[in-house]
C-alpha cells in the first residue's frame, strides 16, 4: 500500500510543514492509521509530536485561521482542533507509569518509541510520519501490520502489565475483537482472565461506553461471549452471567438461556440498529434465573419472568450508570410485553387481544414484534416457519385493527375531567372506575372508539353507580 497516496491531503502536508517550522517530528498515530489499512472511514485523527503537542496545535490553528476552533487541555498536555468535518487531536510523545490503585498514569515527556510502547494494542501502535523528509513512512515497531493481516489483537508489551496498568484495555480488546471480527491472541486473552478483578477500578461510565460499542457492532454476541469466557461478565453484569448453564431433573432439562439471549441479540442486530432494542434483547429473559422452578410431570417453568424482569431493569440501569430516562422505560416495556405476541400466536388471535396489545405497546409495537420474531431460536425449522407465519398473521391483524379502531397511543374519547364536570365529582376512585370501563369496552370491541358511543356508555355506567348528571339532579 502506498501510504503517501493515502495521506496525500492538504491538511496532512500543512501539519508536516508547521511541525518542520518548529523543528518537531510529527506522526499520525493510532486508530486512523489502523483504519487506513482496514479501509474503514474515520473522522477522528490523533497526532503525536516529539515536543509540545499544544504548541504544534496552536501554530497550526494560526496558519489555518482557526484559533476559535482550538481547545487546549493544559492539564493533559493535549489540544483539539476542529477542521471542517475532522476532529484533530495533538499530544506530545510521552511515557507512562502507573500505581496499582489507579488507571491514571504518571506522565513524562518521551520519544516516539516510548509513546508507541504505551499503546494498548499493536494494531493501534502504528505511526505515519508527516515531516517532509520522511512523509508517508510507516513506523511499526511491534509488527502491528502483520497482526492486522492475521486479524489478531495483541498487546505491544507484556499483557499482564498492560491490563494491570489500565484495566479498561481489557474491555477495549474485546470491543475491538467484536467490531473488527479479529481474534484475541490466546496469551493476551489469558492475561485478561488473570487480571479481570482489576476492572473494579474502572468507572461504570467507561465500562458502559465500551459495552455500547460492543452492542452497536455487527455481531454483538461475540463480545458478550468473550466477556463471559474471560470472567469479566460475572463482575460487570452478574445478572446476565446468571443466565448461563442448564439443569436437568427427572431427565428434563431447559435450554441455556445465556446462549439463547446471544442468538436473540444477533437476530435483532441483523434487523435493527436501534441500540436500546438490542439492550432489550439482552435483558428480555433476565429474570429467568430467579423465576426458574421445576414442576414434577410438567417440567421447567419461568412464570412471570417478563414482569419480574421489568422490575429488575431500574436496579441494573442504576448500578451500571445507564440512562434513567425514556430509554430505560422503553427497555422495560419490551421486557414486560415480549411474551404477549407469543401468547397471541399460541391462541386464537382475537380482535380484543390485538387491541390491548396495541394499546399497551403504542408506537413501539413494531420494535416489539421484531424482538418477538428474533426470540424464535428453535433448531426445528418447521417450528420456526410455523411461528413466523403466525406472527405474520398477528402483524396483519395489528394493521387492520389500527386502521379501524385507532388504538395506537389511544386516548379515551371521554376524559376524566369531563366525567367530573358532568357528574359534579372531585378526583376519586369512582372516576377511575368509569374511565376503566370505557377503556375496556373500546378495547374489547363492545363500543367503537368514538365520542358519542363512549358518552352514552359513560351515562349508563355512572347510573349503575347511582350517579346523575348535574343538570338533571
């Protein structure tokens, strides 16, 4: 590969010229270089210079007339410059040493060699020179290019030291393996297993950031499988670890819910980029370990695992520092409702049941149906075919009922305020009871979803409770 052609962009020539003008060697490093060889797009570009990264960035910003786009972080010795659609980050070459109880290093000025040694993996330790006399030359002291060709994740130095110094690198190794479809070198993976307890010094926010990158990848199951195999999953997400394993009583066993969950996750990922629907796939059976019971002559049961799973979500989200907002509520809704379409498939698909499903799912009905279809992981192709055909019937019913009855995001034609006004009531249980009867009558198809029919029924229901409209009292 001709790297001179790959970096033949005016911005790189300009940075090289500025670096030459102040007598500082300068290199593109890290992910941007890696992604050139992997032919992946990248908008974030890191530069390392032997000298002051801040000085280089300031001189560059002056030359480009972009001083207002420059952000300097003096405490970290770094500077960021926004250039068109690119994010350019500059840092001086450095070497690092760590204390045992922190991932924050003691930093000293260093050489390019020092800087490459502190990189997490060989594929991220590549550097391309920008200075005029060596423009486009690759510096690859740890055979990162060879590892890239072999599709291997490996640390430049002793992996035990690399992971003990900064345990977040264990998560990054698994994330890169998942995103790139690479294998982690056995010696490197064994070091992750040995150092897994060190993950305790990493903030939940940083862990969740890496988990997010794993779950957004093309085949996210790979990342969770690696997390389980090295022992990290048990530490960072014990509820998911608890899904693993099978148990047999009286010759009857149940499926391994961990591997079932991974298959559901991949099935969802093939159909949707919705990150929170993918998390719903991760959590849809999360309560099965706590609801598992063996009933003689019947087999294994997981009664109410959807309802208990919904209740588990806030605790998990709080501990993991996931967002405590509508995204959590969406996951809760998916976990709670994921059994409902299955029940429709197994029974007669009645209009009433479809109306209630539409009412409860609202605008999330399409995501719910996708999750439920992804939940079919039987090895029997005939069973899969039959279930998917039944789901197609449910989808047709959903469309028909919605067009006819407008139940999605249903609002009652007669609201509580009007009930109170008509009968001279204060907010009370009886108002709620009347509203509930109106809602059920519409969902069960007793009356159409129209104001006149709802108003007439309101009068009848109120009369049965001994209530009279104010103007007739």
